[in-house]
C-alpha cells in the first residue's frame, strides 16, 4: 500500500522484459481459427469457440514461446499470431486484439462454463459480474482454466486490457489475499448473505419457527419429524451451481433447531466462501498465469491493481484519449472538423465510446497507464496509443 501504482507497473514491466524467453530469431507460434465455426452469434458447441480452438492448438506449444517482450511499436510482437481461415489480414496486431475481445465475450456467455454470473446479479447488485464456476473439475476443464490463466498473462505482456467483468473476490484469490466472509459474500450472493443474517439475528424460538414457516412457503423446508405440522429446515443448502448439498454428514436428516441454528448459518457461510475461493480452479488459473509471468510480481499488487493491469478501466476517459492523440501533417487541434469530432465523442454514452474504440483499434478498453507520458527512452507504444487522426486520402469532394 506504500508504493504508487505507476511505480509498481514500471517495476513489473522491467521484470517482464527481463524474463523474455522467445528471442527475435524465433518465429512466433501461429494458430488458425475458423470464423465459420462461430457464425450466427450463439456458439452451438463450446469446442468450436475461439477459446477452445486456441486452447487446443496452443496446448502443444511450450509456454516459454509465449513469453515475449512487452508490446511496443506500430505492429508489435505478440505471444502468438492468428490466421483466420479464408481471410486476408494485414499485420498481426488487429486480429490478435480481435481474438482477445471475442474470447472474453465467449467466457462471459453461456457457451463456455468456466465463469458463472454471480447470484447477486439477479437482484441488480453487481449486475453482469462473474466468478469462477465452483465445481469439481475434470482434466479437460483444468486444461481450459490453465489456458484462461495463460491468457491473463498474455494480455498483460501485450498490454491489451481484457473486457472481463469479474468480482473482486476473483482478483483477491488470484493475488493470494484472504476473502472477507461478510463483504465478499454480500458482493457475490446477497440473497444467501441475507438468509444467513436472518438466522444469526434470531432472538427467540418463536422467531425461528416463523422464519422456518416463511422458508417452508418458499419450498426450502420440510415438516419436522417430531411435530408433523411444524415446518423445519434441514442441514442442506443449494450450491452456486444449483445442486442441493448436505452441510454436514447426513445433513438431510438433521433438522435446524434453536440449539444448532448458529452452526447451520456458519455452515452455509463456509460453503459459499469455499465456492468463491474455488481452490482447484484457481490453482489451475494461477499455474497458467505463472507460465507467462512470474507469480512473485503479484505480491506487490492489490486486487484492484491486478484488475487494472489486466483489464484496464471499464470506461473510456476522453481527456486521457485527447492527451494521447496525434494529428498528422496539415491538421491541427483547432481545425473545425476536429473540434466537431471531439464534441461528437463527448455526446457519446460509455457504451458508444467502447464501440468507437473497438472500431478504431479492435479492443474495447484502453490501458490505464501510457508509457509515453514520462518521455523516457522506451516511449514506443502500442495501439490504441497514440490515436492518429489523418487528413483524407487526396480525393476531391466535400
């Protein structure tokens, strides 16, 4: 907490450039993607997604080949090149950035099951935020989580912010910070948080009975074995993926009563915290990330800084963009059409601005820091910096 973010980034960039493993005399690995596999928007089978097409092909490339220098210059070096079947693309940069954008769209859709919309989303809290899907994972899923971790590292080396909306609990677990059983549970699943609080705050048995009756009316409870007409809850709860799980051995047969209501509340809380930490999935993600960047770097970063470095800011700061815009020969900032251009952008909503950035440079977000502001020797930078505005190509006309 004592080091400025920019200082951390400078150190991080120095370390990344010092841990390069693929030198200039090695050709970049190339993968071929078939855009026809994902035509029609909704991907029919997950194995056709760009994410799985790339994971399959890069699975046999040693990770050292993906550890490249930080991207800089006009058509920068990236971890791998992408060829789209049947398409002719100039340079490697646009298709690489388009690939990362498409993969983030796939990860946050129903076509891949690696990420799960957080339950709070359903009641308009943290709308559209995701967590890792907590479940015992198969070997194939472990490979996909590993590749997801690699992509985070590849995006950091390429300085292309990923348009991923993940809950803070993901970034906390990634950098090894413990989760807060109150704050993080509330962020991820406010309904469960409120449910647990109700049990913790009950002051007498009649309140407990009323609560069990209320839950029974929502079909979560069954009748008590001792008094057939008295509703009661059992030691089970729904997991994040919707299965009913027992909170302790033989939980289905243990009713919740006045003596054990606190044990019940604590068991639900620890079930959710375990699901948010998803140790098996997170181990695979960290292993993937660690094959691209040294994990020791994460010890200096706070969860928010790690998110900034990987995903940039989810909004476009126009002043920042203006400061990093170049006008080519014959144009000046004071030209009338340039002023019109900026006034038009100022009227855009954030969503429209993201679309404009996507149109201009094939990514939706701009990095949070820019190497050109310090005027140092390493100021060659990577799109979208600087944004260039050029005069029209000589054709006469209005």
